[in-house]
């Protein structure tokens, strides 16, 4: 009986640690995705200005600070998303990153830049809604 009680206690502690890790990972992922959206939007605006000025995008190099922020946010989001247990969240993060990549590499007109960024914005909302749902589920499990 005592052994069973210790095993239950250990199992509960492991579940609490796992939930705590997931919570902190998801919260950090949300922050990183916000930075990714902001820096990608800045790059997208830079491309729109370039198209209007030169007729094509990315004639001049991106501002180094924004380019670095975007690369770091892409890398950090990859690192964090593989730690997330919820498969749907991982898929939605990938959808967002794919949409942002289309903004940078596939758009050739200002309208396409705006359209791709709008699609990325929809992906951003979807992933944050899912993260919020997962966080609430983790909270409910602790009650």
C-alpha cells in the first residue's frame, strides 16, 4: 500500500513536471512567433517598398538587424515546436512558417506580398488559438 502511494506520488510529480515544461514551452513559443511575425512583416514591407521603387523585390539587402531577428525567430520556433506534445500545434506552427516563407520567396508583386502576409496572419491567429486551448487543457488537468 505504501509502495502504491509512492508510485502514485511519483506519477503525479512527473505529470506536473511535464505539464509545467509544456506550459513554459508554449508560452515561449507564442512570444517567439510574435517576434517572427513582426520581423517578417518588416521584411515584407521592405519588399513592397522595393517593388514600388525598383519594380522587383529584394534589390537591396534587408536591414541586417531585421534579417537577423527573422532568422533567429525561425530557428527558435523550430527548436521550441519540436518540444510541443500537441501535434496540431506543431502543424500550425509549420503552416505559419511556410506562409511566411512564401512571403519572402514567392511574392513578386506588392499585391502578392500583401496577400501572403494576410495568409500568414490567419495562420498566426490559428496557432495562437490552438496554443491557448492547449494551455487551458493543461490548467484543467492540474485542477
